[in-house]
């Protein structure tokens, strides 16, 4: 319904114009949002007749990025614009990073440009050998005193910032860093799960190799052992004729070819992450290739937003499809194969009702019986199938069914439907087809057409393997080998599209990306890093057994991943004002602190210490006790990373409620002060630096359902307190340094990936506010939500980041620090 509604609305003229040069619907709409850059892009298109240039999607994306950079610049004349635009159209500038460099060059130089100098500054024709890259990496590791594998990500980022490597292939840089790490620190070791032995197939190194496409690893990985280790070698799958195997191996050169074939009728969930990991990872580990193939054979349920989200999610997880294909690419070929199947008397047109088909197939009585149309003449079925194709039947009036083996004990051999009539336009083929192939007909044949060596799917398709093989052999085409592994389920949630749609539609959650759900877009919004998901999936191993995993185990994997990879910031959830009476009003002391006490590569920041600070209200009590170590009247506590402890001397409270509203303390900056038994968090008030950072909302997500296995009536099991919103939290001003650094780094990595593999126009979709992650010291892990507005995050050249009018900050709790956390959150 939403699809038709969307089509009925008039499209913005700018969006239509931008689509005409090759941008996708989503990218064209995005380019239309900013009036300034949209005006530049419109002018470029009209002035240079770009509509007639026949641009591909990648070039169109680069031109859109060029328009954005021109809009941000201090002014580039028309002649300079044309020079840079021509460099894009001629294929000299191939990435967003190069386009950005071209604009900066145009800003600082006057026409005519020096061609060799322009090319040098923009990385045109850049060349460097892997050996030279390794030399730079080795020097960087020694100079930076890198201590081990925990610093891998930061080292890669640091190496990429080396001027001589600015235009080097990001994949070659990554491989060189990993090679240097293995030489310096030995093979990467995985941390054992709590209470479990280390499994050889649970190594993050496997994920690294898979994501990078490198198969060089010195330790056994999940792709070498167990289910995946036992898979056949390419060409080892038996064929009905020897020449089919030879043709397949000639096409693939003996390499592993896999595919990830989602239906574009919903958003991917955590279970799909295993399918992505297995298919892309197995191919990459063996130096092979993996398709992203949209199984778009049901136009009634498919929407453009699902296609775009699936690709974006695959890329967010760190994988890049070798090719992006659609089952609809092969509709003509599939139709011809269906005709051939009829000619071989292996298929027939059936006019039975759906109820009768179920009865005949034995789905009600247990044993099948022949359909009354099963033995109709081949010529009659050919004519009827042609009539189906030409719109001669309404839906459910006619179906093409395969003539399989009704004596077989497998229901998947009981004359499955191959084609059905659907009265819906297709998003790609429009109104060309009135008939559409089913999954059971399409899947194996497209696998065959695409020369898939390993058709990897979950165990619910075990019975389908027989019909898969039967159809390939019936048509005497190349037959891939289908192999089934256990799917991934998380207990305590639902992943059914139908149920999630009900939760969204009935207002129990706020959209498919509500962080209480376990769709991948919801986990991304919550702040879960893609690497944590892949590490979790890898740690489970791959076997034929279904993995039914408790949510607590997933969250523990996320904690372990975040522990050594994100900054730690001082944070108070319920601020209580503290005035340090023995400091002057204008006292200001700057304290330099590391972002992480054990990961020096994360860097440092500075925070102010002043007469007025805020502590968490939970860190103060009026009544002291022997087992209480935080602040109370007359008691001394330390302040994390502050120079001296404080002692509470008095307090102020609300006369009506008795609630404490302010504390008065003394800074113990004299000598002979015993080390306090406890240290508490604090943030200072210092308006010139923007301290503290005020958080408008902190969203704490609890389990959406009360039970581990929500019943079929899942609505009755919903936890009414699954979302807790806390207002008024405060964070140290190191947050702004971290935020800007996180966004710049995310953009740099995405642009590097774009230059290496995919359209530059897709860069922005990989960089979201959730990349700003941190641990609120001793509280929980948090990420910035997409609802946040912060002017300085839009302009990363802002020298003094601080909250500005109109800003609104929203934090999402990613996970608590411990499963049984007691304090605050």
C-alpha cells in the first residue's frame, strides 16, 4: 500500500533532473535536500548537458559530490569548475577524495592550471608498490610505539594519514598493516568467551581476512574447520554430464563463487548477518567472489527502500559484492527454460484451485495424488503457458507445475509450482510480465546461470536440495551444490517480518530501526559496531545445528568488542551541583586526560577544572555507613583524573521536598591527605569552552518482551517499560573532540572504500551519527542517535566545537557495562 501511495505523490523536479544523469532515487532525493548544493548541481547539469552524456551511477555520484564541495568552497569560477568536471568525466578523478582534492586545488590556484601539478595533488596516476607501503607501515609502527593487535584499527587509520600513502589502495594498506602486525606481534589471538574454551574457529582474524578479501592467515579460521572446512572443492559437485563441470570451471577459473540472495521485501535482521558472513566471508577467505542477488520474483511485496537498505547494510558490515544482480535479470532466460521443461514433459499447466492443489499434494492427507491436468499433452501445456504469459488468466486461475516424483517421500518432490500469474507491475520490468517464477524454480537455475560453486543456505532448505538437483538435471544444466548450515536465532525477541510490521504499525516501536528491535538497521542505530556483529557471528562457529542464542550473550560480545576500541568519557546522569568554596570564582585548571587508560592510540583530550562542578546525585548520601564509600557530609572522595579529592562541608536542600540541590565542598589540596577509598565522576562548569556538554535525552533500551520465547500472541508479552528516557545528563567536553574525530575518520574510511570498490555517491550512507561511540565511565556504552542535531558536526572544520542554538543531543545506550549492573543504568 505504501508503495502505491508513494508513487502517487508528485516527484520533486530537482529529484527527477538528478535521476536523469544516473543517480538512484535515494541519492537524487538526498542531493535535492540542500538548496545550495542542489543549485550548483542543477547548473552543472544544464550548463554542460550532462543528461545526454550517458553517465554511469559512479560518475553521477562523483558529480553530485563535486556539487557539494563547490557549494562549500569560497567560490570557484566557471572555468575552474569546468576543468575539474572534465577531469571527472574523463575518468581522471575516480573517488570523492580525489574530487575534494580537485576542488581545493581550484580554490588555491588560478587558471590555467598546471596539468601535472593538478594530477599530482589529486592522486591521478598514483603508483606505489606493496613493498614500499610495508616500509612506511613498519616505520610508523616503530615511531608510534604500537603495542599490539588492540591498536590495529587505529594503526590502519594512522598509516592512511601518511602523506605518501594518501592515494594508496586502502586494501593494500590494510594488508600491509596486518602483515606487519603478524611479524611484530604474532598471529592475532581471540579472547575466550566467558566460561568457555577458546575455539579455533572463533577468531576475529577470520573476520578480518574475510572482510578484507585476504586469505593469508597463519591460524585456522571458521572458514577452514567444521561445516565450512568440509565443503567440496570448486568443481567437486557431481554433474549429469562431464562437459557441464568443464564449462563451469572455465568460467570460474576454479575459484569459489557464492551469493547472498535476500528477498527485497523487508529489512535484514541479526539472523541475516550470519548468512552475509558465511557467503561473503567464505568466498573472500578463498580468494573467490560473492554476488549480491536480489530475489525479486514477487513484485507484490517488494519496495525500493528494501533494495537500498540491503546493499547499504552489506556495505556497512564491511563487504562489497563482486556483482549486484537481480533474479529479474534472467526472466527471459527462465521463461525459455520453463518452456524447455514443458517440452521435455517435465512440467504442466494446472488450473486447480489453491485448496485442490494442497489436497493433491498431500499437504492435508499425508500422501500426494496426481493432478487431473498432470498428463495433459505437451502441446496443450505449451499453449496454456503462452496464454498465461500473455495475460489470458487472472491470478490463481493457472499455474505451471513441475512434474516431479509423487512416489518420493519428500514433499518438495510433489509437483511444486514453477510459475504463477501475478497482476502487479515489477519495479524493474514494469508491465512486461504477467507471470513470475517461484523461488523453487528460480533459485537453482539462477545459481546455475551465475556459475555458483557453493550455494550456501540454512537448514530449513534441506528438503529443497532434492528438488534443486532434480530441476537442474531435468534441464541438463550445470548443477551447483546446495549445502545447509544452522541459522542464527536470538531468544527474547522476534525476527518475523510479519510480526515486526505489526509492532511498527501498531505503535509498539518507532519504526524498523527502533533500537529495541534486532533488525540490522536497528542495531546500527543503537550504536552496535559492525565489527562487533561479525565478531559475534564468527565466535559461534558454523555447523548444521541452529544457534539459539540468548540476548545476554550477544550483548556480552558487544561489550568485549567495545572495551578496547572506544573512548571513555566522564559523564553524570543526574547532575548535582557542587561548589568548591576554597577556590576563587575565576579558578581554571586544564587537565589533560587519555581517552582510554589502556589504549594510548585513542589519544588525549583536555577538560577544565573550576570552582563549580557537577557530580551524579547517586554519588551522594545524607546518611553515611561503613559499607558506603562515596560522598556524604564530612566525607572525602576522589574525583576521577582531578588533581585533588574533595570533602563535603555542607549542603542545600529544597524546603518543600527535602531533595538536596547543591553541595558545598573543600578541595583537599594541602599535604598529608590519605588516598580516598572511592573516586566519583564529575564535569566542570566552564561556559567559554562549552563545558559541560548537555545531553537532551539519554535513551536506555530494555528488553521489548518479558519472556525468552515470546508466544504467538506476542503483543501480550510486550514489556511496557522497554524504553527509559533520561533528560539532562552531562558529559565532559572531550565529547566534541571525539565526535569530530569519529566522523572525520568514518568519512575517510568510507571514501577510501569507495575509491577502491563502489560508487562514491554511496559514501554518506555508510557514515551515520552512530559512529560516535564512547563509554560513559562506569555507567554504560553510548552512541549518538540520528535524531541529534549539532551544527559543529556538520562543519568538521569548526575550530571550537561547542553546543550552539538549535542543537539537540540524543544518546542511545548500546549496552550496559555488566549484565547485572546495579548502579544507575
